[in-house]
């Protein structure tokens, strides 16, 4: 039988795990773009000055959809 204290701590841990997983996905997502930059540069013949635009465009698009998804989730 669960005590009142352990019943209250279970949702807190679940929320913490969900937030940590979401943060990990965000970091991994942006890291994947940085890892793929040399391939993008070679395949599409981009210059060094164009590569930050790729990262910025990806981050802006990802952030926009994150805000829209959060609003739709509410």
C-alpha cells in the first residue's frame, strides 16, 4: 500500500523525467545539425560564411514549431 508521501512524489519524478527528456532532445537536435555541417558544405558547395545561416534557420524554425506545438498542447 502506498503512503501519502510516496503517492505525491511519483508525479513529481515523472514530470522531472519528461522535462529532462525534452531538454535532451533539444540539445541532440541542434547537435545533429552541427555534426552535419561538413557534409552540407561539401554536397551543396556552401562557403564557410553560409554555414551559420543554416544553423540559424534551423534553430528559428525549430523554435517556432516548438512554440506552436506548446500552444496547441495547451
